[in-house]
C-alpha cells in the first residue's frame, strides 16, 4: 500500500491481537496532534465567549463532541493489512492501513456541509433587521467554522498534497464581526430582590466586560433578581442558600428568556457568608452572562 494511497501504522507485541491493536494505535497517532489542537481551538472559542458554564460552553462541547465523532469514524476505516510472527523471537508484527481516499472523502463531505450551513447563517445575519437575530446567526457561524478549522487539519493529513480545503471565510474576521455586533447591542442593567443595588452593579459590570454596551433607556433590559435566606448554623459555620435569576426583555416588554443559578455558601461568621454569597453572584454573572444573552438571542428562553 504506497504512501500515496494509504496511511500506515506498524505494531508489535508478544500476542497477535495486541500487535494489531498497537498498529491501529500507531496509525491513530497521525491524528493525535490534530486532536490536541482541536481541543485547544475549542477551548479558545469557549474562553473568547467568556463562558465557563453557559450556552457557549455547551456549544463548545458540542463542537468538541462532533470532532471526536468524526475522528472515530475516520479511524473505523483502519484495516490490518498483514500480520507476521518472527519464527525466532515469536514476536507478532502487524501493519495497519487507512485509505487516504476514504478519509479524504469523509472529511471533504463534512467540511462541505459545515460551509453550506455557515453560508446560510451568514446570509441570515446579513439580511435580518433584528440585531439579536444577527448576533445569534453570527455565533452559529463562528462555531461551525471553528469545527471546520480542526477538520481542515485532519484533511491535510489525509490529503497527499497537504492542501485540504482552504477556508472560504477568515475565522478571526468572523469572530471580530460578531464582537462588533455584540458591542452594538445596548442593554439596561436592572435588579430587584435582596441586595438589589449591589447586584445591579455586578450585573452592569459583567455585561460591560462581556462586550455589551450598558446604558439607560436601551432597547433591551436585563434584570437580575437575587433571593436568599440564612440556614441554622452547623458546626460553627453559617450557611446561606438562594437563587439568582436573570431575565431579558425588550423595552416594549417582550420577554426573551430567563436563567437561574442556585447559590449555597458558608462562612465562619454571618458577614463572611454574606460576602461569599455576593462573590458567587459576581462569579456566575462574569462567567455566564454573555453566553446567557446569546442563548436568549438564539431563542432559547428556558431557565437553568
């Protein structure tokens, strides 16, 4: 099987089955560097959305899952072309092969699908008059092209020319365009419930850090509601449990979504417990607010 037609992986072991497995594993190493780079890309994509738990993180996990599935599908095409046992050492040798053509076709088909979907979302972002819809479509396009970039590296391994399918869109520009759209979205930060003044400041700061423009009288209002209560002290610790809720609506009063976080903290005295509660509120908002707003923009209005 010449290199122009096949990728190969040799394996050796004292047993035939183990030798075959090692041949497959050696062939899989051809893609292992790319899998690692894929994970870095997906992690970078998630971090750029300033989300550790929310919708964007789920989007990133979906991208990672899709990449892993695609790689497994490609490696399912690995065949053991030949095995041989050394008559003197009794060691088994195995040669695993993977057809470049099969891997190439599978990857090109998936990349073409991603490009078609990206084009549809970009057209939607261009044609829509609703800024929320533009942002939602741009977010989908960035996710698809992040996945495509990783598959392009896989294809460059399978393609004997190493060229693959160069992208039609610059991923960095897509991300910058989406960030510019987010900056155009003006939001008024509001709060009610307990510790409303402190909560409102934390919400406004988180929205601004996420790239949104925070101003009074904006087209959209995001309201945080904090509710909590102290529990009886246990073992010298003071506990507080509660919920943080964020809701978004247009200035006209149209609801766009609600998200809730459960809170539970403790401290050696009531003041410390209270401080840790507000720290947790700040952390949840900082980590999740952009993903939450993008989730609302995509029409996913359910609470967590």
